[in-house]
């Protein structure tokens, strides 16, 4: 199959790679119908995130059709259309039972790298380096989804790929940012950075009842989109710094 593979800093190639197979009885195999490129993929491309290996398949925002199902997976069947959230969760460990999915204690088979880099282990993530398990990602024709009876979301008929795809990462990321603010009807919410996650945070803040939302960025097209969504725009006079420690 074809897949986008990392070969080094600034070197991403469309390679022929081996198709994935079921490895565990709760796995499924997904045939991709849509995938997205995330700002986080740029951190792999520019070498900001370490522990990448040549040939690693990228992509953690994807959806598609289930084409093979492990025998113990009772939640999915061949033919289901699903969006796959990027966090791999077992659903059974102490952190999963508390709803702390991003720190599932079982889905990252080599947490020692994450402990070195972040100071704590994380869950396994698709296509996001050997810090997070080295799982092949979804910028490929097929992907293996471990613990697939926990997090994939079945998409109802009548909903297009474009309407559902962003449930895998950026919409819930923006939603959770707004939700964590405990927005009250009199609140004025300022959102710094109006890329895709910022746009979803703006929409989420308005859905959660913010009195006003002020969008801050230095890219006119982003501010125009934020205004279309109902935000008031405000251009930051500072040059915004990229996400990077010095
Ligand atoms: Zn992402
Ligand atoms: Zn878990």
C-alpha cells in the first residue's frame, strides 16, 4: 500500500509499505477514506519531536471503513464507517477508568522515552514517534487500530467525511479548551492563535454561551474566518512566536 513516511528532517516520502494486519483480538483494520495534516505533523517534519525512525508512517487524524475485525472486538463490524481519535486507550487501566485517556497506562509499549522527554508517560498515539509507541499512522491506505473497541466513533449514514473527520483531533481539542474555561454567560473569552484548533475553540466558546469572543492572531485570513464564526477580531501587534522552547 501507499503511505506517507518520515525519512528525516524535511524529508517525507510517499512509499510502498506492507499492509497492516490484525495483531490483537481487539484490533481492527481501517481502509482510509479521509485524513488530515496536523500542525503536530510539522513538529515531526522539522525535527522538533525526537525518536522518529526512517520509514515511520505519519498521520493521526483519519477516518475510514472497517475492513477486518479481531474476534474479541464486539463493538465494530466490517463495513462500519469510523473516525479514530488519535489517542490509543485500553479502556481498562486506572487512568482510562478515570477518563484520563491521554495517559492510558497500557497503550504505549515503551513509555520510558516519553518519561525522558516529558517527565511522565503518555498513551500510545498514531504516527507520532517512538515517544508515543511508534504506532503507524493514518496518512496511508490502511491502518491498524489497537484497542479498537474503545475509542473509534461510528459515523451515522448521511454524514460526509468532511463533517466527521475533525472529530479525530482538532475539534475535540478546541472544545476541551473552551470547556475547561467553565464559560459563563457574562464571560468575554480571548483566544490567542486562530489556526484550526483556535477556530474550533472560538466556535466552542460561542456554543458554550460566551458573551463575546475575541480572536487574536496576525494572519488576516484566519481573523476573517474567526469573524465569520461570530468572533470579534483583534490583531496582535506582537509577532507571534512559534511553539518552540529556546
Ligand atoms: Zn492533530
Ligand atoms: Zn488504559
